[in-house]
C-alpha cells in the first residue's frame, strides 16, 4: 500500500513539479508568481518579475536549467539551477516537455498551436485546434498531447505532421498525459472523471473512476509499473495498473495538481493549498 512519507510546507500555491538537473525538486508557485526549489530539507523561492504570470508547468531542460510556462503572463521562462531567470513572449503557453530530438516542445493553449524551440533558438509552430494542453514524448519518438476542448489526443512527428484521435466520451476534457510502461500513452479525463489509454495505432480505452467528479489532473508513470494521477476535486492520489485496477490514497490539504517521481522512486505531489507531499508507492 502507498503511504505518505512527509509533508513539506511551502510559502505559496505549488502547481507544477519536476526533478531538476541538480536532482532537487523544482515547482511553480502559481498564485505568487515564483519558482520554488526543495532539497536537503530547505525550501528556496525565486520570485519572478513581473509576478502576475501564473507559472504553471515546469520541466527539466539542458545546460543545468529548467523551463516553465507562464500561462497568464504569456511567457516561456527558463531558470538555471543558480536561480537566473530569462523569458520570451508566447501566446498562453501551458504544457512543455523536452522531446527525443533535444528540443523544447510546448503548447500555446489559447492560440491553438504547438511550438518547438530548437537548441539554436529557432521556433517552429503547427496549429492544433481545441486548446492543446499537456505534451509528452511518446515511445515512438513522436510528441503526444491532450487537446482539452477538442476532446482528443494528438500526435505530432518531427516533420510536424499532426494526427488527431477523437475520444469516444464527449466532454472528457483531457489534461495530463504520459508515456506508460506498456508502449502506450495514458491520460486523464478531467471532465469525464476517467483515465484513458491510447495505443500507438490510435486504439483508445477508458477507465471510469469510482468518483466521476474527482477531476483527475496530472499523471506520471510510477516506479512500480503502474500509472499515478492526482484527483484535484477529491484530494486523492490515484493509482491505475495497466490492467485497469484502480486504488487511491487520501492526501492532506487540498487541490493536488502536478506530480513527479524522484531519483529514489518516491512520488511527490504539489498541493495548491501550500505543500509538497512525498509518497512511497509501496
């Protein structure tokens, strides 16, 4: 059974979380307009300027730095492990990931586009209608993303060819997505209260949660061969095995959003109520 190891209070509302190139935990403070770092029992906060950008997703990049999106501020930001921040203007960026090609891929949710920032600074974009949200590398070398209001999962290859797979459930509103241990992509359906799975050939399966009003948000592949996801409304951490079996762990606080796995195999959940929760998966 999964269990809570510790709860780390932080001065703000953490939303996205990841492990940085320095193996510390880095997280966004969405309401405070700041980036946080936790390591060796110490929480550090790096205020952003301006502070009204609502930083959301954060991912590790190359060169001892991390990338983050400021959805409200319309900026794509970069912070080094020493706390040096730079940014560039974007149109409502939300999801981000480093692709198999070493480039940074990101979604512009409001503009309906997916962008690729090459290591040399060149930006290329492709249109994806319907509010493209989270994005992740797939096991096939392509990028896969949720299309929240388009009610679909999309695939983009390195030549920017887009293939859209509509979901069978109407108004499912997919958000989080990750590559699973089974050569498939797993995603959350925040509107339908379900977890979805899509094979590389486009075959889709959906697994309805016991509480369809739980609003599942983020999802990651765990160290135990299962998928783990946050339930924003029910304040729980969920686990779904590749055969569809679902279990839950109640979390302290409220509004769990992002989650990640650290190098030791522990799960960390960003609670917007003001904490990071460390969970042992077994």
